[in-house]
């Protein structure tokens, strides 16, 4: 019983570390054990026809609806009252590349309180609908897409195990409530729509294939127009000479032109940053580039310049991990040695 209580405590404590969670998890643990014992008892009695199974089933379905309503509503209120997606100040100064999937998720959803409130209201509203028989199906249809999305986030962003298991339990319960109404739902989803027939039956399969094919081609064409570059990555400037003079390690504090890192992106974007510790967008130089393989040069167009302002960068000693740049930016002759990180 102790192990089971600990398991459920981790499960339900995921929406807030409150003392009530411990009491409630023990209640749920007791209900879980009771449901196992009672299901065996019910099965034995139903064999002897001593039970009104319809009434018992209706009662237990009601218990499930109330349980799910509590669970999803608690998560909804947690969002509104900021025990979920609350601001954590130490994350503000943590490089984004070092954030865990959990921290990234909390930062993303916590960025907009309005969005969190909308999610919370959807969960609370759906939970309220589960409390009434007439609106159970509508509440299930509202909550199921939300919960399926939460399950996927929990899986692929490494959210706490307790929260993941809890989302599985809630989603499974909602699926069960939905399948109970499957005879009513099936005709709505798969009923033949009665409209005047179009005499294009021979062309319909071609048109359907064409729609999906065009969707693929539009994205494929974009990908091919902006192919992946072998230079893509974060490059550290190991040696920087301007007009024959070496730029020192701490000179980045004296000017934004004393770069420490160059960031080359797949989409043809390039940026130059002086700060060796964090990327400072307000001091960085931005631009676009294209690579001339025949001349082994980068043609860089800095943002804010005219179309005729092209900085040509001669690349040498490139081996995938390091390279040398020789270029002229405005009136300065630059020689850079870069190492990929």
C-alpha cells in the first residue's frame, strides 16, 4: 500500500505541490484497490444473475466522469493560478541549448499567460460538461484533442513520469467515454453526403492525388531552392587579424565588429556576434550569403546595405571542422581562422 500511495502521489502532485495532493492520492489509491476487488466480485455475481449490471455500469460510468472532470479541471485551474507554466527566473539566464525538454515546454507555454488561460478554460469547461450526461459527449470531444496533444508533449519532451502516466489515464478514460457513444458517432462521421453528383468520376482520383502531390511539391521546391549547406553551424573565431593586427580576446567588449562567433544557417542567413558567452541580437551583424563553389567564396550581403554591397569572402583550408577566411569589410582587411563547435 505504501508503494502504491507513493506512486499515486507522484501522479497527482504534478499540478502543484500542495498538502491536499497527498490526501487525495491516498483516496485514489484506495479507490484503485477497491475497483480491482469489486470488479472480481461483480463478475462472479453477474454469472449468477444476482446483479443489475446496467445500474452498476451507469453508476461506475458516473464515477469515471466525475473523476475525469476533477482531474482535467485541476490542471485547468493550475494554469490559471500559475502553478503550471509559472515564471522561473533562473531560466532567463540559461542558454536555450542547455534547457531540458521540460524547461523548453514550460518556457514556451508560459510565455503567454493569455494562451495558458485559454487552455485552462478549455479544460475546466470540458470538465464541467463531463458532469452532465447530456453534455458528456461534447466535453469529451473538446478534451480529447487537448489530452492527446499533452500525451505527445509528455512523451517527446521528457516531462515528468507522473504527469505522463496521469495524462495516459485521463486520455484512456476519455476514449472509453467516446467509444460508449460510437453507435451515435459513426453515422455522423461516415454518413454519405447527399449532394448533386458531378460527372467527373474519371477525374476525381487524379484530382485527389494532384492536391496532395502539389502540397508536397510546393515544399520540396522550397527545400531544393535553399539546399543544406556543408558550412552550416556555429563557428568560433580562433584567430582574428584586422589590417594585420591581432584582435585580442577581450576586445569584443570594445566594439560589435570584434566578432567571436559566426553563425551560418541552412536558409542562407548568417550572423556575426562579438559576445563569446551569449548571442546578443542588438550588437550582432546580420546578413545573407551564397557560396560560389567554383571560386570557393562566400558572397555576403549585410542587412541594411544596398544590393551592390557584396562582401566577398575567400575560403581556404576547409576540412569540415575548420577553415580560413580572407575578406575586406568596408575599409578593413580581415583574416580569420574558424573552428566549428
